[in-house]
C-alpha cells in the first residue's frame, strides 16, 4: 500500500477495491444528460427553445451561443435522477468579451425548472467578485442562506490574464459536484473551492434543465446590498458559449474530476466504475483531533474502523464506522491529545479485511504555539487607563449607576446597557439604550437590576446585571475595554421552551448626531430622512454606525446566533424621531418558540476611538521637500516588494532585499502584509507549502470557509483566505516579533484586516449551527481585534511612538478592530464597484460625493489618520482636455474635507503639497473649519464650496475654494457659474481676523502674488468649473 500526505486543503484517499462495475458510455446510468450540440438541438432532445439561441463553432464541433436573459434551451431531466448527489460538467467561453472594467457580467448560465418542484440549482456569475457559483434554492429562497459570503466558487479567468474575466475564444472547463452537506467546484480539473453546510440537501428537482436563462423560472442571486447596482447588469445581453454539458449521477472525487476534464464526461461514464470508499482526513493541531470523513458508493453496506498509528506501529487512536449502501457518509473525530508530537498514519480498514492507503500526518508542537507576545494586559498608548465611578443615581429613577471613562468617552450604566454615552464631552444618546420585549401585545423595556462591578482594572471593567423577559431570566455580562469597546453577553434561561412574542434593542441618538448612517450594503452614507431604512444582517451587515463628522456610535455583532424568528433582511432598521433618530436591532419580530437556553451577544463603541497625533496632516506624501524635515513630516513608504512573498505572514527569511533598510529615514518603512489572506505573487512562486511549511500543518484551522483555492497560477495572484484563529494569532505575533528584531522596519501596512471576512469554519471556532441545522457564518470581530491588538503592541514595544500601523480596510469600518490602526489607507474600492461606471459617464464627483468623502474617507469621526489610495482616480479620469482640471478638482475635494495624505494624481501631489507646506499645514495648532458647517468660514457664490484652516498659534488662515459646478451634459461647454470669477466673503470673527489688519495672497505663489482685500471680501479670478484656489490670509503682525 502507498502513503498519502495530508496537506492544507483536504486529502481524499482510495480505500482498496470493494467492487468493480462495468459502465456503458452514453447509455450509462452514471450519465443522466449529455448535450454536445454537434447533432443539432432537436436531435439531442431539446424540448423548447426561447429567444434565438444559435449553434456556432465550439471547442470541436458545435457550441450553443446564448444571450443573457433572452435565449434558452430546455432539456428533459430523467425522472429517476436523484439530486441528493450529482455532478454538473460543462465548457464555457464568452461569445463576446465580458466587460470586467465596468463590472463583471451578471447572468445565469444553467438552471433547473421551478414550476413543478420545490428545489432548484442555478449556475451563475457573481457580481462584483468575478466568480462562478452554484446557489441552491427551495421555492425561490436560498437553501440555508447558502451561499454565504464568497461561496464555493471558481474564478472567471482568461488564459492570458488571471485578473480579468472571460474573453472571446478562450474555453474553460467548470465542474460542480455535491452531496449532502458539501459542494465543490473545479476549474480545468483543479479544485477551485469547496464549502460544508449541513443545509446543502437537494431532494426534488423539476423536470427540465435550462441552458441559458429563462427569467420567469431562473433564480438570480444578488450579493446582499448589491441588487440595485447589479440588476442593470443582469439586463444586459451578455453572450456566452456552452459546450459539452453533462449532468452525472453521483458525487465525484478530485481524481474523477480531473478525469472528466481530460477525457470528457461520456468517456468517464464509460470507464469501469469502482465501488469503494473515500477517506477525507484533516488534523487540527490546536485541539489534537483527527477528523476523518468517509464516503461510500458501494451497493452494499460497509463497516469497519479507522486506526491511527505512530511510526513505531503503536496504535494511538481508533474509531468504528458504519456506512449505508449507495452514497452513504460518516464523520469520525479521533483524539490524539495524549499522543506525543511526531509522525502518524491513519488507515481505514473494512471489516472484510480491505485496507486503505495510509494517510500520513504530523502532530507538532512548534515554539510559537501558545506564545503571549503582544498579549500583555497593559494600556497601550495613546489611550489612558479606565476610571470607574460608582454610586451616582440616575436622573430617571433612584437607582445606583456606574460610570466607566476611557480616553474621550464616558459610559454610564444603570443596567447592562448604557443610559448615557459622552463623547468629547457631548451626549450621544437621546434616551437610554433599551432592550424591549413584547408580551400580551404590550411592549415594555426590560427591568434590570443595578449593575455590579465584578472586575475593575486599568484595561478592563466587567459589570453584571439580571433581568426578566417573560418566561426567561436573563444574566447580563458587560465589559468595557480601555479603547472604549463595550461587549455584552445575555444568557437566557427558562424552565422549558417558551414562546417569545418579540424583542429588540433600541438605541436613541440625539438629532445633531443623526447625519450619517453607515452600513456595508448601503451606497449612500446619509442618515435616512423621511422613510425609515431597513437593512440586512446577513453576509457582512454586522455593523451599523450613526454619527456626524465629529462623533458617533457603532453597534456591531459577530453573528445572529440566538435571533429566532427574525428575517435577516429585516433585522436592522433606522428612522428619524422628534428627538433625533433610533437604531433598532430586531432579534425576534414575530411570536416564536424559543429553546430553554440560548445566548445573544453584541457590542457598542462610541467614536472617535483615539486621538490623532500632533501634526497628522503632514503624514503620507513623501515629496522631496518633506524628506528633509523629519521633525515636522511623516512620509510613509509602502513596500510592495513584500507583497510578492509575504501576505498573511511575515516571511523574514525570504526577504529579497536582505537585512538592509530599503528606505532611509525619515521615510517610514512599512512592508506589505495581510491578516485576511495568505498568498504569493510574482517571482514564479506557486507552492504555498514551500513558502510556509506551517500552512500544511495548520491550514484546517487557519483557512476561511467557504474555501476559494487559487494556487498553481505562475505570475498571477495566488492566495488562500484565513481566519484569525488562536494558532494563527500566535504564529503571526511570533513572526512579527522576529521581523522587528531582525529588520529596521518602522511598522506594517495591512491589505485588509482580520475580522472583516465571514467564516463557516466551525472547528476553528467560527460559524455556528442554528437549531434547524443550518450552518451560519460569524464575523470574527473579537478574534480579529485580538490579533490587531497584539501586532499593535509589538510595534509599540519595538518602535515606540514612531511605529506605524497602516490598514487598507476597503471601507469596512469595524472600529473594534481598526481601533488599533494609526492610519487608514482607503479608496481602491472605487475601482471595482458599480461607482466606477458612474464616474466614467458622470465625472469624478458622482463617485466622490459629499457623504462618501466625509464618512468613508475623512475618518474625522473615528480618529485614525486618513490617507487615500488615488489609483481609482487615475484610472477613471477623462482622457480629454478636462483631465487636468478633473485631477486638480479631486485634490481640491480632499482639501475641502481635511484629507491630506494622497498619492499623486497627474502630478498634483507634489504641486499642491508645496503651498501647503509653505503655509504650515502640519502645524499642530491647525483647526479645520468645513464648508458644511452651519456657519461656514467663507462663501464664494453659486456652485462653490469653501473650507478654511486656521493656525491658532499664529493666526494664519488658508482658504480653499472649489467651483463644484458640473459640466453641461451632452457637450464640452462648461457651466457659466464662476466662469468670470467669484467674490470670496470671509467670516472674519470665525477666522480670528480683524478687518483691515490682514493681507491676502495666492498660496500657490508661496506668498508672492498678493490679492486685494476690500473689508471682508476679495476677488477670485477665473474660476471655471473644477477650478481650485488656495488663498493665504495673514495678520499684519505675522505677515512674512
């Protein structure tokens, strides 16, 4: 017998030969349907044609050409086809090039009929992720919420460009195979992704299989929050070519999928069929458990045992299995907790004496596992120790309260939830946060016992309280951490299962803070005005923020575990009230039977979460004049050379730059890394195991599920998504500590951050099984927070206040994790979302709207230093005479919103930083006075926006004015507003100036070009749409 080794993904091992049955090609019972198109549609049994499907030249012979949503061909499914297990194989090409620049084609390629069945499957593209997926439906609803997140999917690649979508003339083979609880997809014979979900159970399919999309019968999956933007793409007549479509009975293994790719489905069906067992084995290092999954295709029942032996032959563990005939499966867990580290083999042995190949694996105890680097329980700068004050009474009732204060914020409790939240001395709440429940058609808040301080330290305060909700007693446990994160867990207990008529958490906020509402699925950030907003909790909608430009409050949760009877699509709502606005979190909407014990958990975090460092407006922009002034400026160098070898880990022994510093001071050297994926790029590296041996040993608990596998593609992007599991956190902290000891790096640049990717990896501690058996994802916010906190602590330990953590969050504003980031680098998302299309047709301002600039880019309400990735600007600027004006306008928009770190946009990076540096923008006493304030610092006229900066230490003022008038649609003629200039009128009192006691000059002339002043007014000449003016005002006593 041979020996197979377990690697990071999964290993399927043939278990001896139980029986061999002959197959018969096209007539084989393994081949339920095969359409090659070579003999024409009628000859191959087409029942119906819709639209105008055409036969064109295919891979060899003919192929079917279809227009999305317009053309389809129906074939009959055999009445004896059992969908509990099956395989769909087909070749796909683009009839005309799919436009990956605007947004990938959104179309359904294949689907089953829904008219006479309750279950369906469909094969479709997934926008905007450039993937092919196979969602499953029950009467039009996704089965078990599947797919969740980036589901089991395969990329839409071309032969020449792995980052693009399909091009005309390129053929790719896709294969989807499934069994109860499992689905896998293969691309050109290679495993591209898989997922496990107990709810994957197909039982009743219709009588027809459609090639092409019949809209009335074909379901279409929209990513939550993307439907409005994606639906127009589904209406476009994308052209696709299908060839050699085959539906096979039964699940196929990885080796069989490779055979189908090489030989074709009919040839595979004609091969002798092996009846035997498959063994899938994975070893989890942290728990010392071997998970063995067995599957049989035998016509008879099979029983036996799985045995694990050490190298010397001693048996370490054993477990029995019994598999029913015909596609039966079983999962065994064998504990090796008492076994020492070393090499082991697992073998399946049937009772008839047939043995499998031995599966080799290794139990290891690396020195980094269980380390506490960066995990010290200390208050990290810039935060201050927590302060607790007990004994005050609430104004609403004579009840004892507890106040917990951290940097900039104070939470006051008269139960487990805040009755008051102060941020920067201002009250956020319009009323106490309340947990309401419905009983006998009456809604009332839960009455909690006064909070008890169980633990109090500089880093953490723990409170407990108790309440009653109908038949349930609720034990509440709330902790506040030193950066202001509040996390509450509510344990419900009753004598027996009981009916809950409804419950929700209500968070009332004052009117002045109801300016923005940020939810991952929303394209606008404005707080809803007249109509309440209702949103989804599913697939990434785990956070909800309401606030203004200065402060706000974020609600967050890791999952909806314990939310019974609440539709995830309707779980969140926000509306205006006379006093301001209300966030409402619906745990139960309709009466539902609740189990006798369950737990609900969620968190709150008031913002800003941290102070900005002095002189933060001088961060980024490593222009030549700044490199000589390290006392004032903090230029950042993002080292993308590490991108090629180290995403997801810090691979210090493979650094091509050697031990020497790549960027000399004062540049801050920030090597690229990520805590959301492991990968390699360029350098011809395609073998993850060669890069990082730990991956082969720890991947089962590190990988994110559903799994998307992108390995073996030289010269392209190769990656595997990861979870912030405890062992991954240990490994990352160990490698980060080693990095800072061996190299003179100043910090790290993270592409993404741990905790933003939903996961279903149950054995790694992520995801949960609902009471109906559905596997649902969790967003690992707390685990991701712990990883970022440890890395942040190591940067502070090794580099002190000079260290920098820079994160690219892609607009995922999860503050409990991003609290431990010094700066944010965002903007790239504008290049792949639907916003890109609007900017190409409507100009940059359609993407860079006021709400996005203020909420997503300025980060003023959060506290991190804002930096902008301007590649999306460069890609989308018009290629005509207006390009330079548009580029300059973008820079002006950043200045109008107090955003000062940006990459170069057609050279304006350096051009505009010179006058800013001359004026002294990095001076710590600078105060920003925005155009959107109730009383703006200056006005210039129709179509203009004006913000100002004031150096309170010197009295100097910088006024930024932009003509924001649009171009006239349909021509190159510009709107007339500002064409002949503006008159700039100043609010002298707000700016700290006295009439007749200051001078004005053009800042871009570095003070050489004076501007005449008439009282509080001065002229701005030649201000056509897109023009930007920087005017410096100086009191006479400080004028240079």
